[in-house]
């Protein structure tokens, strides 16, 4: 179904479940390391492999991280809560159950405000939080052979248990209604804001491409807000902000087409395909699943001390929304300018460049201009482009000092990215420096004037724009190292023409 028709004919209801892997040094219930990328099955022990007789011990830092995130999400923190066993069989769950929290989460009843750009500026949406609970991650299955990388059609499967037992916090929203065509943008904005929040708290690196933050997108359609909720689909493990938005949009169009054709929506999990931008059916959830939850007998309940919780609240860092407001005011940014910075994910690098001595205007110009172009060409984000804010600040300083022109500065950036050293190393190695000696410039101007008498006549007759030909010739003669403004000034004086 066309997007416009889906929005016109149906009212979407959205729900998001975001899994955040914590950046603790050890796992949730054992002392195994959590470093990403280790050789398969090298970060395991009897506890996370569920060998007989091994008992779990709660990671205190993970509990503290959960409380801090709950506070940052404006949640109430439980005075008493406990873990439960969620029973199900899958090869990446060595215990055949997952230690999670069920009806007694550590944090509940919060909210998070997110801002969605519109043509008239930002629009704030308050997303209500149902709960934030602690659990352990599963291992990772790799299905080898076949065409899709899924278990169906694979020749065999491999399981890496390094990830089994890594601490997770799952943040679950309440149903989000009244979004209409804004649903994809609000979903993306929520995940982006939550990602910024956990990074600012220092509890997760939130690298979506590595799976340390991933989102399950629940979506249903109904005819109007006065109708009951429709049957929902659950698109699992969406691992980029762009894909969150695309998954919501696709599901709205897919479900709209089925409903318009008189077909019913099946309650199921669905797989997101990044390459094609579609979802496909995963596992039916039409029957209520009985995970046979019961309290985890090997762990005592948690009772966070109220004074400790208040001390954590008082020690929370500046949160992303407050930081954005502060920087926008300091830098004099309009709402649209701030939106451009946020859309480019450039706030951190611009702030660091300003801290290294650049003006906010110059830092924003370079990161949103030339550097954003290079990042797009290389298909990387700005933070992984390969040039540091200190380098960009130095390039800006050289331009401000008149040592480099913008054209030369771009060559310096290319040199830094090519591994030729610091900006000063590139300037020295490539011989890049503005020719500022008036005598040298005057000689080049004399040569250009002598070679272009017809252009000189046009300039003297009033067609001052023709001076660009002379300036261009001088720039060529100086290998682009002349200050074009100074060349034009000297040329006008040479021809005795008032500026």
C-alpha cells in the first residue's frame, strides 16, 4: 500500500522494546569478561555455560547502572524487586531459561521527551515508559549455508556463548498513540534519544552495529483512535536508527495492504532485512506463550537503599536534552541549525573542536560541510572519519591566521585522512602556504595582465566581474596558494579602479 494511503486510512499504535547491553567489565552473574570481538567461546565459565552446581552472583555495577538509567528516564525505583526464571528452549540459552525480571522490575512508570524535526521546527513527544528491567543476554547463533543467514535452509548452526550472560537492561514503552505519519520519525527519535542517554550515563557504548543496543518494533493499525488496538507484529532486533524508521514505515504499509484486502494480521515476530527494506515472518505468537516464570531461587531479592538511590540521582551527569539546550544557546543556533547538527550526529565533534579553540561557527561549517561530504563518500559517521577534532581546530586556526585558504585547507584535510601526519606535517610536506608577499603577487598579476589585454579592457570599461579571469590566472601561477581577495585588491590598485 502506498504510504499516503496507509496514513490516510489507518491509525498506527507503536510500542518499542530496547535492549541495552551494559559496559560492565564482567557478566551479569559471573566473572567472565565482556570484551566484544573475542574468539568464540573463550569468555565462558561454568556459570554462564550452566554447568551443574554453578550458582549466579549479581553484578553490583549492573544494578547501579539500571538504577541510574531508571532515574534518567524519570522512573520510580522499586524498593524491593527480584529476578525470575523465564523458561524456554533455544540453543543459545545454555540453561534453557533466562534470568530476567518479570512482574517486579527495578524501574517503572517513567517517561522520556523526544524532539522530532518538522518543517516549522522541533515538535516534542512525551514517550511513557512502562518499565526498565534487568536480565542477561543470550549467546549468538550463526546459521551457515543457505541464502538468508536464517536457520531455515542452513546447512548447520554454530553457537558462540561469549555473549551469554552479558548484562542487559530492557526498556519497554507503553503504547504510543496519536502519531499518524510521524510514527517512523518518533520511533527513530526515541531510540536515538535513549541511545544518547545511555552513552551520557557511561553505562553502554550503545553501538547498534555491534548489537549492544537493539530495538524490537511493535506495531498495529486500527481504523481510528476510537477503535480498539489492532493485532500487532513484532519486528525483532532492528540495529540502526535508520532501520527503526524504515521498519515502522514498512509495517504500516504491509499491514494496511492486508487490512484493505480484507485479510487479517497475524500476531507474530518478524525479521527485518536491511538490504531489501522489508520484514518477513518469523515465529507465530498467536497463542499466549507460557514462559512459566517463577522467582529465581538462587538469587536473593534486591532492596535498593533509598539514600543510595537519592545519592545516585544527585550524581547524574548533564543529560542530553539539557546539554543540547546549553550548547545551542552558547553557540547561538536556531532550531533548524541545531536540527542539522543533530541529524548529522555532529554535536560531539563540534563541541570537541570548539574546546580545542575553534569558533562554533567555523567548527560547524567544517563538520557539516567538507567533513560530512567525505564521511558520506566513505559511508562512515563523522566520529569514525579518521580526523580528530583537534586536527580540525588546527586547520581552522591556520585558515584564520591567513596561512591557508579554504581550498588549501581541504588539501590539508585530505592529507591528514591519507595518513600524512598532523595538519602542520601536511602543510610542510605538501608545501601548502598562502603566498602573502605582495611583490610576488604583483609580479604574477603583471604577467596575467600582459597576457589578457582584452580582459583588462573589459574591467576598465566597467565589467569588474571579468577580474575573475585575472585572479584565476594568478591562482594558477601560484598553484592555488595566493589569497584571492588580496590578489583582487592588488589588481584593482594596479588598474587604478576603485573597489
